[in-house]
C-alpha cells in the first residue's frame, strides 16, 4: 500500500526507540528511565486532576508550569516553552530555528533523532567527529554552518562539556542558533541556562522524563530569549495548540516544585552510577566518564552485540548500537542497586 505514500515518506528512516518489553520480569537498563517512581506530590496532583475537569481543554499557554520553571532559572515566563516531551520541543526547534543556509552541525556520535529530524524537515545535516576519547571539541565547530545542536551531556557517551566551552561555542557563532540538549544535565552536567540572558542565539532544551521520573507523562522544556521562544510558540500553534494535557500540566508542576524529592533521588542515581562504573572497571571494562544516568562501556575481549545478547538471555536489557565506532560499546542505564548487582553478576559470567 506504499503507493499511497507522499514522496517524503519514502525518504524517511524513522528513529528506533529502545525496546519497551511486555515482560515484567526483565531488568530494564536500556532506555535511561529513572529507576525510582515519581514524586508522591506529582502523583497526588495527577490524581486530583483526573476528574470532571478533563472535559475541558488544558491551558494552551501552560502558564503556571512555565512560571515555575522560569522562577527556578531566573528568567521570565515568556522565555520558557513547554511541549509534549523534549523530542517534540526539538522537532519544533529543528523546523523553526535550525533550517538555514549552511549545514546544521552535530556530533557523529550523538542522539540519533538528530539525523532523523534532518531528513523529516529537509535540513542539510553535517556530522563533526568526536575525538579519539569520544569527546566534543568545540574548536572543530569553527566552520561554516547554518546552526549547531549539541547534546550535553552527550548521548550515548555520557560525557559533558563545561559551561565555559558552551560559552566559547556561542561566542564563535553569534549569528547562528546553538541548541544545547540537556536531557541528562541534572545528573552531573553544568547547565547552559545561566548563559541565556547574555546570548540571544542560545536555546536550552530539557526534559522531566529522566531526573523527575516522568518519562510516561511526556513533558519537555526549552529556555531562551524571547525571539527564539516565540518561534517555538508559532510552530506549536500551527501544529497543536494543546500539547500538554491537564494531567501532564498538574504532574509536571508538582514534580518541578518538589525539590527535595528531586535532589534525593538524583543523588541516589549518581551514587549508584559511581559504584557501577567502578565495578565494571574491575571486570575489565573501559567506562567513559559519565555525567548522565547511564554509563557507556566496552570490554576489550567481548563484542558488544555478543554481550547484549548474553545479557538478554539472562533477563537483562541494555542498549547496543550497531554503528561505526561504537559497535562494541553498551549503554547501560542506571537502575537500583539490586538491578546493577544482577547486571554485574551476569557480566562476570559472560566475561570470565
């Protein structure tokens, strides 16, 4: 039935998300979800919102949520945009801000949705190789471009650039939009948000999926000066004026305001990440320095695909990418201590 497709559909290579298995007995360390449930305040707010009010449309401006985020960031509410997950926010940015004369630059090893969006929106994307240590070198971006997007911390490597390097990148390209995708910044990265008042070309994108345990609620955020945010609003209101429903607005606001829950559970993930990285090193793995809620690791004597398959046979899911330069690496989400202990026991058997 593909004869009914528009020409665009034939050119697309859709993004492939991590597996969401039907089995509940698996240790799921493949999609970077938080191992701990959402803030109880968020769950209570969602339950309270699940009433007669659902017959009404939600606030199309999401003002209460934007105001709360803006207050934390030291910005005005009209310098904050929210959407249905950071992927939708990124899609609006690609279509509304990143399509210009000159290529869109991004790392050769990064979030694989970036080339997908380039194909969808007809953007000329150009990859910039990471160095031999899998790091972004800002100097490599001093070339002709239409715009730049970087994940920071990068995915799937987990390595973060310091804010000073982002500032250098922005200063190098004052007439080009630079998007910094901070999906994992809360786990040890240095956010670029404090640079927003000084750099009109900076857009920072974040999500409540990871550090607020709301991957199932789909709430993404962008922060930038008013002209960039207005572009996203124009894209949204030409596509879907109500991207966040009443439950998402209520849960996200409560989660954002529950700072104590956020900090306590973030610290748990960071502590487990440190223990896991050290234990993987003891097993002979090379582990990249991570500022995210996952680690990127490889074993010198075992192919990545073989290890991923062996773990799956033992009821443990990790993410393997069959791509150049990283085919022997595994991206392992940080689970509970018990999850990670089961993973380590399995890897001990697979690498001995």
